[in-house]
C-alpha cells in the first residue's frame, strides 16, 4: 500500500467517523426531546389529578385521580429513561433546550 493510498483511506475513515458522530448526536437529541415531552405531559397529568383531588377534598376521590397519577408516574419514568439516553451537554437549561431543538 502506497503513501497516497494510505492517506486516502485515512481520509475516508475520518469522514465515516464524522458521519457516525453526527448521527449519534441526532439520536441523542431525539431521545432528549422525547424525555422533555414525556416529563411535560406527566407534569400536566399530575396537575389535573391534583385539581380533581382538591375539588373533591371532602368526599372520596374519584378513580380518575388514581388513573391520572399512575399515568403521570409512568411518564416520569419514561422522562428519566429518555433523558438518560439523550444526555444533553452540561450547562444552564437554556443552552440545553437550544441544543435539543437545534
């Protein structure tokens, strides 16, 4: 193998590594977005469940509160798993959100 062939091969492998890194970065952003979405929906369900619980404070809680709370807990678990899979770079929350949606 000549010097020129080796340099060409190294350049080709370098481009492949760059493409793989960009693909992995895109996948990390994808999972981080889904983690954020799952967390926001879980928070909304928790708030709705709390409101229903407060409205019926002096009577038995309706079964929907239990269902909403259980659904919110599942979404929190998904949020944690997806966020772990798509770790954002360290920094303030604003920079993390910009990274996720860039």
